[in-house]
C-alpha cells in the first residue's frame, strides 16, 4: 500500500468523500496506524519499498478464484479474465472487475475509478467477452470522477452483474447501481449509505504547541478565496453544505434513481436517500439489490446473462443482414 497517497487524500480540504463512517475510520487507521509513545516508529509507517499495486492484488485474487472454479466440473469451461483486451480469450469469457477497499479517482495502489473506466471499455470492445462481473467489497471513497464513470457505464451494452461481499456503500454503490443484477453473498452484507460527507482537520492547536503561528492574508479582491472552507472549520458550514455537498448528493441521488427505477417507488424522504445502510434482507426489500447468491451462483448467472446477450446480438446481426 502507499500510505502517503491515502494520507494526502484523507487530509485534503478539497476532496469530498462518498464513504461510510466505518469505512472512513478503517481508512484513517490504515493511513495513521496507532503506535505507542515509547515504541520506535517503524520506517514502514512512512514508506513501503515495494508496495503491490492494486492490479497486482486483484490479479492474485482472481487467480485463486479461477483455481476454485476449475476444481468444479460445471465451471471448467468458464473463463473469468482481467486481461480485457486479449485476443486469445475464448468466446463467452466474463470480465472480472474487482472493487475492493478504498475507492480513489486515480491511484495505482487503490481501486481507481479512471482505471476501472478504461477496463470496462476494453472489455466492452472485446467480442470474446460477453458479460461484466463486478466483485464488490468497498465502503466508498473519493467522489470525484464518478459522474464521468457513470456516463460511461450507462453507455455499455453488455450485461453487468455485481456480487457484494461484505460492503457496497456510498461511492461503491454509485458504481454498482448500474448493474443489471446486484446480489449479496450472505444475509449480513452492508448496502447503501447513499450520501455525501466531508471530514477535515484543524491543526492550528497542534501548531501552536509547536510554537508555529499560521499567518494568512488574501488580496483585497480575493476576499472569497477559501472562505467557504475556512467558515466550515470555524463552525459555519452552511455555504459549504449548500455549494458543495448538496449538489454532489443530488447528483448521486439522480444517478441512483435513474439506474434503479424501482427506487422511484420510495418516498423522497425514505432512509435510502438519506444515507442509511441496510443489511441484505432490508436492502432487498428497499430494492437496492435484487437478491442473494453464492459466488458460484453469481458466476453461473453471469454466464447466462452473457449467453443471452450473445444470442440476442446474433439475432440482431442476422436480421440486419436479411434486411
């Protein structure tokens, strides 16, 4: 992992987060692990000489999954792949997309919305791939770029199935809501947290103890520079909420309602639209997800969705040739 990148993201005054409270706490503990006062600070706290990239970890996880699948006779012909542009894939291959942990817009060490967009476009363009399989376990993360990613996902023709393992919250749900099918692995997954938050820190007291005095001055015509952020730190968040958080939330809600029309049956003030989280049973009742499946059932569903898509595309092609 690259803790420096995560620290910068979590401590930035300008990064809005779509994340659950538990996920934010976990990210903070990851970025700033607790060390006893009388214990020497390990160098690994600051640097990891050779951290694995997110792709390294995802490919390693997929290799184990493929091994488990091919141990069963009914799945020996099924190909899950993360080599989305390969010309050597068998027809009917399934694109495996892993959304695990903290979501960022553009990082090599954590899930990246930009990289995911490139991956799904590569998979969409590969005629050997018939379906997208999203394997999700994330509390959310960085809000930026999710609107562009959503535009791309709305343009896809191939079916998408998501299997949730533990957590599909906030920024993660922003992504997975575009799926044709969303299923939970167990009865105890956490789904939802549709909303926007920001958390920032005031280090002025700490700096004062170090004898450091912060001096800041703006130009006469720059009276609004950073004002909404400074007001928020001073306990007056109204403008920041109105100008930054509320528009992001409306964007999020509109995307969810468009992608999951079933949610339109819920009242405007339903807890679903106010940041609440739900276990699997209640998430199904609220139409946030479609059901519960084992991993193998989800893969079988992906194969069926892909086969149906391929058959339909063949029918369309034949009809056009006939005309």
